[in-house]
C-alpha cells in the first residue's frame, strides 16, 4: 500500500468515525450556550475554535505517545500487541453496531454532568475540561481508533507521524463542519435535530469503520495485506 493510499485510508476511516452523535450534540450545545448568554459572536467563535483545537491536540498527543511506544517494541511483541488491539477494536465495533440495532438513550448522569459544565461561564479551564470530557466519553470513536491506527502506522516501511496528524484531524471533521455551519449562522437547533435523527446511522458508520480497521490490522499481521 502506497503512502497516498494510506493517507486516503486515514481520511476516509476518520470521516466515518467522526460522526459521533454525542460529540456533535455537546459541541452544538456549547455554541448554543454561548449565544444564550449573550456572548459576542467573535468570542463564541474563539471558544469553539479553542475547543476543536484541544480535542485534536489531546488525540494527537495520545497518538504520538502510542506510536513511539509501539516503535520501541520488537516485531514479535508488536504483533502480539496488535492482535490484542484488533480484538478490542472488533469488540468496540460490535458494541456500536449493537447501538444501531438497539438504540440507547444518553446516560442521564452523563447528560446532567455535561449540562452543568455548559451552564458555567466559559473559561480556558472549562473548555479544557469539556474537550477532555468529549474524548473520554467517546472511547469507541476516539481512543480505540487512535490505538488501532497507531499500530498500523508502525507496520509501514516508512512510518511518519504525519499519518497520525491527518487521521486525528479526520476524527473531528464532523465537529469542524458544525463549527463552520455556526459561522454561517445556521441554527444549531437544526443541527441538533439532524444529529438526533441520524444517530442510528452514525453508530452504524462508527461500528463498521472500527470493524474494518481492526480487520485490516489482522490482515497486516497475518501478512495477507502488506503495507510496505
């Protein structure tokens, strides 16, 4: 697989995984909360951009740490770790597919916690907390994919950190879309309604992407697919 195809893979899989209904809901609510408080548009946009940057930054830092750690392993140990990672990815994927067939409402406890955070005055610490909450509340669509992709990059003949940066940007493309819609004065209530109506499809996209990425990793380990 050439570097060009690997970049395409990173973007396509990332786009599927970026359709996380919880993240879209939280970010839309964040932008609405600012408007409701009478926050100036440029200031609200700045908070939104800061939130997006922090989500990308945490994902990128996590990806680089994993990448460096995996590269330090011997080939045999890397293969053992990869098998465990692929199994985790498949399990996470089937959990998401289960949510597609049997939709589940958001946890009331988690929803209330997010609501309280959004009601507070937006400061740098508050935005940092929200960005971290976004990642840890969406392990299947953020942490697990970064884990799988970090391992995959290590199997390339010429592994580059740039692959990880492209992938982490792709993981927040849906949030970037929401941010741009907000800049174009599209009502966030319409975005929230679209997100609610598309929730099941989004779960299907995430589940399918996780299973596909995990299966690709297993094919690479078994040398059916070569990334060199």
